[in-house]
C-alpha cells in the first residue's frame, strides 16, 4: 500500500498508476485524511502498461477504480443484492434447544 498526498498525486498520477502491482492500493490523502483509494486489478498482467492493453472503453475493462471513503449513511437501494448468492444453514428454521420446554 502506497500513501501519497493529493499534491503529489496531481503532479505524478500517471507514474504512480504505472508503478502499481496487481492488487496493490494507492491511498491519496489530504490534510492527513484519506480522500481516495486507487486499486490495481488483480487480473492485470505484470509489465503490461495501459498503452499496451486493449481498448478500455467497454464496461468492466477498467485498469483501476477510485473509491471514496466509507460513507456514514446507508447507501444501498432495494434490489441491489438480487444477484448475490446467499448461504443459509440447513437447520435455519429448526427449533432451538433452549425453547424445548415451551414446545411441549
């Protein structure tokens, strides 16, 4: 993980991005607080520079993404987890042993 100030990032952003290893993070700070985080994708081939890569205009082909600090409010919208796989224990709805005396 590399940490740089926003001034250094503005002056050297291209070089900083090119130096990232796959999966490595670049933290950008302002007044000693994180304002952005760049993460190089794990699938990026070592030694391959953005100029050597295929066109990046298609969705999902981004070399790195910028994420903002974790929000303090709930950002989710209904239905955003509809394609997410969830696991549930096979005995999820089985009665609890602690309540056996109430079940008689």
